[in-house]
């Protein structure tokens, strides 16, 4: 179980990813297979967290990779990392589904980032051995944010709420929400700098 | 735009939380933003996309990959079928007369193979277009089912809320008939589903009544049914009636309804607290 989790976490090698995207652009189905193997777990995790239902989440996974296949020719490697592109598509498709379902997800995700961070932010070495270094680094970074900042970010991520909607939902002034998001993102950017440099 | 303001708006834009005039203004600004500003925004987007890696990886069902790859294979096959035939034909033409005489024995075989390939490709194309048509039809059906599903879900959501009361009706005059009333007590709306009422004579109508705790009978709706004795009624409950309701009932009345019930009870149901 632990090994499976470890091997399923994406690795970020820029040269490798560039080659992968070039093969995708050449309509290489084997490349699509490799891409799926690399990112399906993350895409599915995002989809499940957002839509809260496995059947809907499965459709999101297929829609996401289908969109990647269709739009690979237009993908510009200078615009950002491949994982950024894929996860952005996954989140967008999942939020589309959520809106089409016209209901809140079955699983409560309001404070998902908070819950994840609190559950995993640990110095337990055994846990570190099976969580990837990257994943553990993100947990640690999230854990350093005040709860209010994580909450605002979680509502944006998993519910697709705008700044005004977050302010309304939390009953806080818009300026407060802006500040929380800015501070939260700045802190995460600082702490996750090494992840952004493949 | 100063650096702090840019950073604030970039952080909000990176997580798609910017809205209203600020969104328009920022996107306009981005058209002329410096390379450093664009890089800062991209970095924030990368940070944002990194966050799901904190989620425990969740393994999707194995059939999903097959579903995706089948879809991709279908598309690739559909695109490849036609051009290959055209390319092959053109190559044959480019050989010229010399090629024709020097390769005559092989040419017969090639012609036969080309002919066979053309027929096979034609069949494949015909089959492919039929499959495409069927796929489009299925896609339309799926979209329609999805729309119906959403509508049904909404109907269910509307019907079954924490403030919904449920009333079941049955009666001696029509033992096989029954009805269900869903009462949204917040909006004071009734949705009534009636089943198996006997067909009303041409000069009669069914009539639904509110029965109050002091035994007043107030007309709620005059209605007919379909051939199977079914109907669905949506009724806005009068505000002065709702607090006094003790029961609801259905009687068979002269065409157009009566001021007070004149027949036995075809359906009746008590309303609990």
C-alpha cells in the first residue's frame, strides 16, 4: 500500500515532461498512456474532493485527459509546467460538474486543505518514508499558514468560489479575504520554491 | 500598478478568485505587463496547481484508462482511414509510363491491392461515419438524460427537504386509489401525486379539499385524471388555511366543482403535527 502510494506520486523531470508533451503533440498514444499513469491519481483525487461522488469523478478524469489529448498540439511549454496545466484542467472540469449537479458535494470540503495539513504535518519519520518528499513539503507549507488563510484558499480551490463569494460565505469583509489569500499564496510560493524549479 | 497591488491581484487571479471590475482591469493590465510580472503570475499559478499533491493519491478504477484509450483509438482510427488511400493513389500516378512498363507484373497486383484497399477503406469510412452518427445520437441522448437527471434531482431536492411534510391518502369509495402529498412548509406549497382513481363520468370532476381542525371544508383544486386515473397537482396553500389544516380529501363532484363536498370520500389523509 505504501509503495503503491509512493510510486503513484508524480515525479517532475523537465526534460522528461518536455519529451512527453512532444510525443503527445505527435499523437503518440503510448505517451498518453504514460501521462495517464503519471497523473491519473492526482487528477482523480482532485475530482473526488471537488465533486464528492465517484461516478462523477470518473467522468472528470476521462474528460480531463481527453481535453489534454485534444489540446496537446496547442500546449506551449513556456507557459508553465505540464502538471500545472493538467491539474488546472482537472479542477475546471470538476467544478463544471459540481455546478451542473447544482448541489454541494457530498463530502464536506470547506476546510479540506486545513484537514489535510493537520493530518499530515508531522515529523513522524515513518510517514515521511512513504509520503513523497514533495507531498510532505506541501503538507508542511500548508501547516504553516494560519487557519483563516487555508480556509479562504480551500473555498477557492474546492468550491471554485470568487473572492466576493468567499467573503459572503465567511461573513468577512472583502478586503480581509483579499489579504488572507495574498498572504497565504505568498507564503506558499516562498516555501514551495524548490518544487517550482524542476 | 504598483508591485504590492499587482501581487495581490495576481494571487487572486492565479486561484481564479478575482471577479467583477478588478478581473477586467487586471486582465487588461496583463496585456502590457512586464516579463517579470508575467513570471510572478505564472509562479503563483504553479503553486496553486501544486496544492492537490497534498491530497492522498487516489487510484482510479482500472476500467477508466481503457475507456480513455478506446476513445483516443477511435479518434485516431477515424482520422487515419481516408488519407492513406489518397496517398497511395498519388504515388501510383507519379511512377509514369516507364514505371508502368517496367513494373507491369507487379502493377497488376498493386492495382488489385489498391482496388481492394479502396473498397475496404470505403467500407471502413461508411462504417466509421455510421458509428460517428450513432455516437452523435448517443451523445444527444446522454445530454438529454443528463438534463432530465438534473431536472429530476432538482425536483427531488425541492420535494424532500428538512421542512417537507408527507401525507398519504386512501379511501373507501376507490379502494385501489391512493395519493401522496409533499408539503413544503417553508414555501407552503403542495405537490400532489394521485394514482388509480376511477374514470370520472363526463358530467363530474374530482375535487381536492382542505379540511380544517374545526371541520371546515375548503376547496383546494378541481381536477381530472388521465386514462389510468393519475394526475399531478401543484398548489400554493392559502396562508390562513395552513395553520388550521387537519386533513385533506378528494370527492367526486358535479362538473366544475362544488362549494361543499357532495359525495363520499374517494381519498382522505390526516395531517400530523
